[in-house]
């Protein structure tokens, strides 16, 4: 990948997105949830800081999900049999996605509460 023009590297990134979207139900779920969160945020028209926070949280969740997918594929390829260290690594990676997801729901809920006047 080193030395390749930017558009080649960009194509690799889009291929990673496509593969994750096609093969990972959890990634598709996160993408659809992200689209819904951004749509509701745009509809509520909150102050710009809330829009920025929601977008940052969406990117963090999707990025974590992509890292989780990459780690799972790497570990499955290098060590296909069930090993304790592989299970722990995959569980920790999934826990990171869950943590980011919970944080994004909290940020979204706080934004909705403030915009609706409950906060």
C-alpha cells in the first residue's frame, strides 16, 4: 500500500467499508442506527456543538466496529481453532464497541433532552 496514489488507498478503504457492510450484521445495524441518529439530530436542529458531538460519536462507534471486524478476521485467519486468548481478544474488542455505543446513546439522549427543554 505504501507509495500508492491517494485514490488507490481511498479505494482500499471503501472496499473495507463494503466488505464490512456486506458481511457483518452488527456493522449494518450500526450504520442504520447512525443514519437515524444523524437524521433525528438534523430534524431537531440543535446547537452546532450537539451536532458535532453526535457526529463524533457516530464516527467513533463505526470506527470501533470496523476495528472489531478487522481484529476478528485477523485472529480467525491466524488461529482458526478456538483458543482462550483469541476469545478474550474478540470479547474485549466487542466490549469496546459496546462501550462506544452506550456513550453515543447517552450523548444522543442528552442532546434530545436539552433540545426538548428537559435539561
